[in-house]
C-alpha cells in the first residue's frame, strides 16, 4: 500500500467519531480545516443539523440493500472531508448507511487539511474538492476506485450551470442543497452500487 495512504489510515477515525467531532465543534463555535472564519463555523453548525437529519431519515430500498449485501470483497472506504463542506454533510451519512449494511466495507474518515499529501493524490480537475471516497482493496492495498466530490446527477447539474454562467452563484448553491434534500441520498446509493458492480459484477446480475 502507498505509504501516504497507509499513514492517513493510521490517523483516520470512524463515522461515529467524526459525528461526535462535528457535534462538539458546532456546540463550541468552531470548525475543522485551516480557515477558522465565522463563515466556516456557520457551515459546520449547519452541517451538523444536516447530518443529524440524514442519520435519522435516510432510507435504503430493499432492492438496493440486496445488491449492497452481496458485495463480498473486503475493502476500506477512506473518505476525505471537512466539517464545513456542504456536499460532505449530505454524502457521508449515506456512505455510512451503506457501509453499515455490509461487513466487508470498512468506512474511515480523515480531514483534508491534515492530509494534504493524500488529498493531492486524488484531485478533481486540479482542485482539492471534498468529499472524496477512496476505495482500497484490503488484500492488496490497491486503490480500486474513487468517488466524489458530488453524486453523478449533482455533478451534471453543476457542470451545466458552470458551462452557462462560468461560476456557481450563491443562489445556485442554495438550489443544490434543495436537490440533495429532494433526492434523499438515492443518487449516491445508485452511484455506489455501480462502483461496487464494476469490481464485483455478480452484485448487479
């Protein structure tokens, strides 16, 4: 296994530890990351509310559960996040729910600004965008695939807007949050199942 990935895994935390961290930060008017501005503190508070809601309300259909539990290859999902990231607040609870359904998936979390060498191995068009899921083969240490920083439909939505207007406006970012709320994690579940099927095709047969 790459030494950078290995070292990041050693310093990683569980989803519950991450949730406890974000809850504490929100209560203490603090945030993860190098930027400790009031804006990022506010985002962390907002994301604590979002994750708490998804932890309680997220539903995985019986059909999706069947495919998820059929994946039998031991993997680690190393997810790079920051507490202020809106996309992460919507995506990571879904990734956790999927991992909880399969004993072969080990979800671990690291913070971007504390793991920049790792982050720079998995840039998105040159950007340190989070969240980023790195799927690692537990037997070989090989990186099998990556996912993020947004689900496929949200990525298309963002790309179309950028193509038309050049940059994301505050109004668009608010619309994107509505998209996440309306989708209820289903696009993420679909994307992840497709990722699992690429490595183990029998899951989707």
